[in-house]
C-alpha cells in the first residue's frame, strides 16, 4: 500500500500514489522496484521521527 502524496505527480512513479500492489508484482519491473525503495525510505524516515519524539 502506497500512501497518498508519496510521489510527485510529474514522477514516473505517480501511478503508484495511493495504490495497492503485490510486492511480487512490483519486483518484476525497475519502476516497481524504485517505488518500493521510495516507500521503504519514507517509512524509515517516519519510524526514525516517531522514535526521536518518544525520547523526549
């Protein structure tokens, strides 16, 4: 599941915005692998933010 607003509307990945796809299907194309990579980076940043806020 990709969150809404993750990708710029001009990006080749914009089609994944607010979409659901199987990881197995995504891993078969370069665009799908890039989308998964971007999602992982986004989630890592969010987890790091939440962890830093909980230390206060």
